[in-house]
C-alpha cells in the first residue's frame, strides 16, 4: 500500500513564490544533469554529500573550504532520476505552500535550507567514513513536513492510496499521515544501522529524520508571519 499526498485544503493568503522557485530550480538542475551524459557521475561525486570527505583525515586533507560547504547545499538540487525528482517536488508542492504562507517567503527558505543542513549533518554522522555520495532535496523537504505536522496537525490531506492495480482517493489527517511517514523513516534507518557499510548505498533515512526534527525545532523558535486558526477549503 503506497500513500501519495496530492493536495491539502488550507486557504492560503499569499502566493507560494519561494516554493515555486525551489521547484523550478530543482527541475532546471535536473535537466542540466540529463545533458551531462557520462559526465554526470563526476558532478555527483563533486557536489554530492560524501561523508568520508568530512569524517576522515584523508578527506579533510584534500578538500578546501568551498569543497567542504558547497556540496551540502548543492546536493539539495540534485536528483537521481525522474521518480526521485517528481516524488520530492510533489511533497514540496503539497506541504511547502502552507508553510510558506505561515512563515513568509524568506522565513520558509530559511526553514528549508536549515532543515537541509541538519539532514546533511545527521547523514554524515551516521554514515561516517562512507564514500557513497548522497543527493536530493528530501532532507530539506522533511523539515517542511515536520513544520507542517506542528502547524497544521488537523489539516486534511487528499491522498491517493495505491494497492496493486487499484487506487483510492482519501482524506487523511496531516498528523497521522506525516507521523506514519516519520515512523517509516525512523524504523528503516534503525534497521539500516545493523547492515550499513562504508560502500553501501540506498535511501538516506537518517537524513530524513534529522531534517524532520529540525523542522519541528524551527517551528518552535521561529515567529510566524501569519497567525490565526487553520481555515480549510472543503471541496
């Protein structure tokens, strides 16, 4: 059973310029990736997050200041395929717009990139010594999900449920959907700890956990631009 969120029902009072800008930037960068052909692997190793670059003597000895910080943010705009990109951008579209409306355009970008930073640091710590590059916006988007779970726990999320060849459209409370998503990330990350190797790849589960927790923390410490009760649009 695969739940895919497609929309929320929050009545927003401002247009989601920052969310749209992030989506467009990710799409443009991905199209650039496609144009590289065989050279794409070089870009991924250069701008992807390689934990060994930050946690080993050899890595630290061969990386400059730019090589130390640039990949952490550049990797947020790189994706490994169409499904990777579309899935991330769908979650950003569904949940990012309302968080941007609540915290403003700049506040939303601050939350997004700080969550991505927290996700990267978590991934580096858990995978210290790994030479496998990690790319994707999911750590930053996880921060948006964490913020949404706190700001709009009772919001209803229109979700497609796929089961084999059948699907249903249902409305699921945001807190339940995002809580279930976080639980999956945490359990999968815990299980991976037992089989993690320095050369193993896969989903950066702990990056998602770190980003999600940072999103919750930032909601607690940041002052929202807009206050008031949640107003839902019912279709």
